[in-house]
């Protein structure tokens, strides 16, 4: 099968690269058309009071803190916080649109909350991530009286200046792979049609010879 593929590619050495180039060009076009997306990250650390000296109590407090961290994860993504962020940024986006731009993740083994913000502009992504972090810290006691949440790291432009989307190399790799497959398949198809034509041409002389034999046969019998 491998020899057949290489033979087909050699016979159609013009068509194969043309198809492959078209797909690679499409990959470049996709990368140019897709709007770049930037991501910024700010982190919070949650602490819920003084730790107990008792080992058993410490373990229970840790479990409770982890459960509350999950609660905070949902609270950060609430319309209550989003409305505060909208006012803080004087944004034209609605609270729902702002929420669609963020994602909050927690580490099960730590009391860390990571706020990721995505936007088509790096500065906007940084501003949104920091606004959610600061707004939540400022209003965390309204959600839980004894909450003690602090900003661990604010998002900075230097860490968000490179777009996370589109993934240009990935897109090019996919288009190149698909192009190679399409070019190979088309070359095999053309080769198959070529073989059919060759076989058809070979059959025509045989048919003529058989017809001639049939016409001559009665004459030979009469003699």
C-alpha cells in the first residue's frame, strides 16, 4: 500500500503539492482571521480564622476551609460581584457578559482561588481579573461575616501580553495534516481513474480481435 501511495504521488507531483499548499494557506488565513484572545490571572488566598493547636481541630478546619473555598468560587462568579465590577470598571459590558469572560479555579489541596479573565485586549483582561479579585476581597464579609480573603497576586500586563488563542502552530499542524491526507487521497483517486482508462484501452484491441475471429470462422468452415 505504501508503494502504491508513493507511486501515485510521483505520478501526480503537480497536483499533490498544490492541494497541500492550499490547505497550509488556509491555516495561515484562519490564524489571521481569528481575533487574538489574551488571558490574565489573579490569585486570592482564603483564611478563615486562627488555626487551632489541636491536630484533630486543624484537620477539621482545613476541610471546612476547603469547602468554603468552593463556596467562594461560586460567589466570585455571582451577579452580585459582577455588578460591582461593572461599576468599578465603568464597563459597557453587562454583568452577564463580564461573567462569561472569567473562570475561577481552586486547588483542592490549598486555599488558593485563581481568577482567569479572557479578552481580546491584554489590558482589558488584566483589568477584569483584578477588578473581580479586588471586588470580591472588599465584599467578602458581606457573604460570610468571618471571611478573611486577601489578594495574593494581581494580574500584570507582562504575563498576559502573549495571546492564548488562536493556537497558531496547532492550527497549521492540523491544516497540514488534513492537506496531506486530502492530497494523498486525491492522487490515489486520479491514479485509480488512470488505471481504469489503461485497462479500457487494453480491452478494445481484444474485442476487435475476437470480432475478427468470429467473422473469419464461417469462411474457414466452408472451405
